[in-house]
C-alpha cells in the first residue's frame, strides 16, 4: 500500500482531473454553440456540403 502514496500517483491523479475538466468544458462549449445554431469555424462543414 505504500507504493500508492508517491508523487507519481498524486500528479497523475491531478493531471487526470485537469484533462477531464478541460474535455468536459470543451464538449459543453461545442454543445452550446450547436444549440445556438452557429457553424464550426474549422471549414469542415463547408467541405462536407460541397461534395
């Protein structure tokens, strides 16, 4: 059990929480933009409509 109380586990857990929060915030941002009817600014939608 002593191996679980080291710095790698602590920083790995913090990094996992940060990545989770960032990904959820990004998903929420895209969902809000989709509900408002805004199109993506990347140009992917334009390419899909041409073909």
